[in-house]
C-alpha cells in the first residue's frame, strides 16, 4: 500500500495508556504493513509482538512515509524531522523503542542526533532502545546501480561515501558512541541500548555497512536476507531476539500493570479511562468558581488525611502484588502533598501520577538537574519557624512575603527553591526532574531541622505531579504546615 504522507499508525488492540511505545520504521520501497509480513493473508511482525503476552504493557506503532524510485522523495534527514513532529503530537511523555529496517535505521539515528543538536534532553532520554534490521550505515551497493541523474534524494542519500552519511557518522561518534564526548552537557549524556541484526544472506547491504563498530550496538547474525529479515514468524530467531530485547526494557515498568489505581475527585468529578480500585469523592470541599473560592477547612483536611491513611492501609495490605500506586486526581496542590505523604518513599511505595497527557513515575531521578536555594533572614531571629517556598511554575516569593507581612507571621528564615533555570511553566520537563526537585526540597528541609528549626510553613506553586513527589519524600521531616492559595492570600491546609 503506497503512502501519500508521513503517518504514525497504532497497530493492534494493546493498551492506550502505556508509558512505552514501540515504533517500527520501514526503508525505501517499504510500507506500514507489507514491509513486516510475507503476504496480505499473514500477520505482520508488529501484530505478532503486540499479541505476545510478555509485551502486553506496550503500545505498538508503524511509521510510514513516502518512498520509492519516483522523483522528489524525502531523504532520511527530512523523514527524521517529520517523525519528531508526529511523536511530539501523538506520543508526548512516552518512553520509546525503535525497530527500524534499512533506511529506517538512518532515520532513527538522525532523529537521535537531532535531539542532541537541539538540546532536547527530554525527548532524547525518552528513547530507551533501538533495534536495527539490515541498516546501510555506510550506504548500499544497490543505490549505486541507479544513474545519478535519475536517482531521487532517498536513493542518493544511500550511496557509499555520501556526505549525508558521513555527517551522520561523525555526529553519532560525537554525541552517542560510548556515552558521548566529555564536553557534552550532563543533561545530554544518555546511553541508548542497541542491537543490530545482520542478515547473512543480505545482498543489498554488506555486513560492514550494517554493523559498523562506531554504532556501539550488540551485533546478532541471522540467516535472513534484506527483505526476509522483516517477514518472520514467532518461531524465528529474529522474532525471539526482538521480543527478548523489548521485554528486558519493559520489565522496569511492569509494576504499572500491577498498580493500585486510585481516583480522587476534588474540583470536579472526572471520568478516567482506567477503572479504580479505590475512589474518593471530595467535591463537597471544593468550589473554585465561588468568590472567594471554596477550599477545605483545616478540619476537613483532617478528614481527607484520614481517608488517605485508610487507602494507604489497604495498599499496604496488598503491597506484595501492588507495590505501585497510580493516582488520578483533580485537587489543589496541598492535596498532592498529602497524597505523596501517605504513599511515601519511606514506606516503599512507587508512585505514578497522571500529569497532563502522560504518567509521571517516582522510580527515577535526573542526577544532572539542579535546584537553586535562595535564603533570606526573617523578622524574628528568636523564632524557630522557617518559611519554605517552592517556586516552580511561577516565582511566588513576593506574594508569600506580602501575605506574611499582612498576617504578622514571625519567622527566622525564608528559603525559596527554584529549578536550575528559574521558575517558569516549563522549568521542570518531566518526571525525572520532578523527582530530583522533590529530593532537593527534602534535603533543604532536613538542613533547617538540623539548624534548630522546629516549625516549617510550606507554600508552593508547581505542577500537581511535583507536589505529589514532594510529599512522597518530605514525610520524615514533619511537622509541616502546608498553605493553599486563596486568591488573594493563603489559608492553612493540611499538616504533615
């Protein structure tokens, strides 16, 4: 089937809420389906993997683009840009493994290099692995058979010693091979697991071209040709190799399929695609449309805290099967702090939080992410109270200072914690940075306790997922009074 324009097509009936997307890319003359099957009556390699019970936690996609011997076809550099556009729109926040055949492997390499070149650390680190199938990294002898005057851009880009291939090789050595050069910024250092399958009967791409040393991939020889390497059954070495590679990368997130699903309704009652094991309805405590808006009282926060404690007890009783807790909630930020505190890191919980269109996990941190800590003296050096301000989405220090002055709060010290590039709507790009920020907040509060501070007031402006992770790490440092934004001013909320 010919492809009129580039598209990312979901294959099979797998989950729609998985954090992992497996993307297959064909080569010159390929298609969304026919590249991956013997005939129109047989299953594609993608469909077989989608139905494999060992891979049920992943979503599978086929990426197609215009190709063939006709003039004006895109070369691999342009296809890489189109691929990035579609991934941004269709798969935001997903972790990705590519399976690429022939020129599709060059598209993937170019996609990865582009992430380095544009300092796109978030999308770079979402790439967890690549499977290369007979990819012509040094070009293909078949491309030499076409006269230069008749060959289109795709075919020309696959000629041996083509400048585009040479540039791609140089950039791969510069950025990716063996972890990148020492001068590479820490947030761009990222190891991608790779395997390259070499067809011993391949007459289109020579062995030296499909498995160059600089690629840095594990090489696996299979008894296949250039086309048959994609058209296999479930008993083949190719299928089993790809399945095992995918399964290895899915294991760290297998807790998601065993997660306790938790719905909490605050601002309004929402419908989520995943059905809950536990559901709490707190809509009676919130009305953001009232003037002034209705927020829970301190006594109502105590009721909510008790309900969360009971939910945490239910989780604890089932912890052997449900170590992971996935939270879907519509609450003010103190609610996020409270959720995180009841399912704390100290209790061994793994938290997943619905954030925007994706799912944030507490499993990993970004060690290169830094937090700025600004300290200023308060109005009473004899006070044992400190004010902790979490300025992530917006810098709220001045707003908090105004509230403190109007309320005549006595405090010894105020600290304001901002992400490394300052407060802003995109100052934290994903779960790993959110976890790192939460860990730094915990460390800052611990230092206050060591300095003799025995009362901490917490004010925050951040994504909900950040609030959950802060509570997840902060629990051992209490007691901490959390404040909610009243607009204008602040009111006491929950206590940790």
